[in-house]
């Protein structure tokens, strides 16, 4: 059976045999860099195309259908167009910070990839504090957003960045507490251990009502954290032009756009890992035969299937709910989600201590 | 891979972004125009500087956020071991939240969480 794990081992063995161990490490590093860049490019193109097609389906229209078969090459053409645009820096902008911000947002987006497990035994680095690492690196991107908004010398940008800052730091709390709620069950921060603990059923089914509440809170919070509608106040196009990246054009704008979609992918991957077992196939307790049949579907397909299902959910939100006002947004977090998630966490602790989840 | 993965990914991100920006610099031909560098403001010439006062609310939210973020950091190690320790850990966390929550209630009472 072809799997990413077998492929990885094959490449590793070949390198160990044919070149020295030092050269093998260097070759692996270069390969890793190329693979991650390729993943970024493909994900960016795919997710933008998916968003446009999903929005077309929601609004009963066709969507992009001219470039390539069924419009598949539309996003590549868009990228080419963005590459041919001149990158402007407005007068009076803080040039250093203005040019630094796209780099920081890309570095943050790429570093979050480290502990994400794409398939069985296919992971860049299994950090023992994986989930904590993800939430800490994810909060770096708010610095890049504030930097971009502040340095643009534009009122819309500054306003968008400030809103985005307030929104991201607020919703980080309930996202963090929802993550902690699941860690109480798994007893480990490592992504591999979290997935291994779901071998006889995913947490969303095993964890009773607290797990479902945590899942709902987590999805709301990450929708807000990635600045997606209905929480897209930071770049509300009808009031703030484009928010913090109003002044960006050409490739720098493309980098912000790409990082935004990569962040959506990553938060959905984290949700899939915490609640739906990452690459773990759908298992039911002691149904050995059923579990064996499920194991025949490759683990990478399970992971990407779950992640893209959640991405589809977030895209569905965008075309369903109207945008919130900033005070409604902050009220929702501080007066409803935060107390509920704290209470939910205590509830989950009781469930975990009494071992009701087995 | 180990720690080296972090280094590789940082380099990959820098190469990717710098490559894109450089490529677009090579392919494009810039033009000169006096009004080109103006910050966008609905088409009319921009007035004043954006770096001025803005709403105090953002600052207050950031302070209340700090209160809870510190709490969150303490919760991570607690969450890992709570199943092994059992009910004493739950009671301790209960007291921890009871001590911290009055700070939140105070901010709420003072109107820090109200958008004006």
C-alpha cells in the first residue's frame, strides 16, 4: 500500500546508502524546504480556488470557468498577474516595517507547520509541547498585522490593524481554553500522543457534551482569529477598503493573502487533530473488523479529508452570517464565550477524573 | 528532524517571500507619478497623519487579555497532570479561577468591557 510514511522511509534509506550521513542530512533539509514551499504554493492556489467555487455554489452561479478546464487554472493566472504588478510603498510609510511585515507573517505561517502530523508517522518534528507551540507561534502573526497597519501611513490600515489586534487577542483566550479542555482528556501536549489517544474513537464522540461545546467554541474562535467573515472586521471591504493591507500591492499583497489561507488550513488541521483524531481512521471501540476495513483507507486521505471538511465549514460560515459590529464581536467573546468555555473546562475535568469517556 | 527543522522552515519562508518579491521587481517596469505615493483615502488627497489618537478601548481589552493569558499559561501544565492527581487538582483550579475572576468582574463593573 502506498503511503507517505513508506515514501519517506524509502527516500531516507536511499540517501543513507548512497551519500554520507552528513550529506544525507543536508539533502533531507533541502528536500524539506522545497516540499514545504510546494505545499504552501499548492494549498494557496487550491484554497483560493475552493473559496471561489464554494461561494459560487452558495450563490447559485458558476464561479471561475474560463481559464483552464472548469477554471482550474484561474488562481495560477491570478498569481501570475499579481507577480507582474508593481509593488508600491506609500510616501511617509515606515519603509523598514512596511517591507518586514510580509516576511514575518510568512515565517509565522510556515513555523506552525512543524508539529502538524500529515499522515501516520509523517511529521516534521514531534515536539513534546506541540499544541502549546502551535498556539504560541500562531500569535506571532498578530504582530505582523499590527506592523503592517501601523507602518502603512494610512488611516484605514491603522484602524483595521487595531481591530484585528483586539479581535485576535480576545479570541485567543477561548481558543486556548478549548484546546486545554481537550488536553485534560489526552494528558499530553504532543500531537502524536493526542492522535494515539483517539485510537478507539474520536474525542468529539468519546468526550460527551463538553467536547462538542469545546468544538463549537474552538471553531467560532478560530474563525475570528483568522479574520474570516462573519468576524472579518479587520478587512471589512465595505468600510475599511481592505483593512491592514490596503496599501500593499503586487507580491507583498499576495504573501498576506497566502498566509491568511495557510492559517485557515492550519487551524482546521489543529481542530481535526484535537477533535477528529488527525490521521486516525474512523474507529469504533471493539469493532475489530470494522476498524480493519477503515485502516485500508490511507491515513493521509483521512487527515486531508477532515481538514478540508472543516475548511468547507468555515467557508460556509462566510456566506451565511452577516458581519458583526466591533462591540458585538467583543461582547460575544468576553461576556459569553469566555465564561462558557471556563465552565466547560471544569465540567470536562469532572468527566476526565471520573473516567466517563471510556 | 529536531531543532534544525525550525531553522530550515524559517529559511524556506524567507527564500519563498524574498523570491516572490524579487521576481516581481524584475518583471515589472515602474513608472513615476507625483501622486502615486499618496496613501489611499477615497480618492481625495489625504489630510493629517494617521499616527494620532485612537480609541482607548483597544488598550483596555489588551490589559484584560493579559490577565487571562497568564492564567492560560498556568493552565497548560495543570491540564496535562489533572487526570493523574484527580479531585485535589480540580479544587485547586476552582480556587485559582475564583481568585482571578474578581479581576475580570472589576473590569466589567468599571465599564472596561463596554464599547463607547
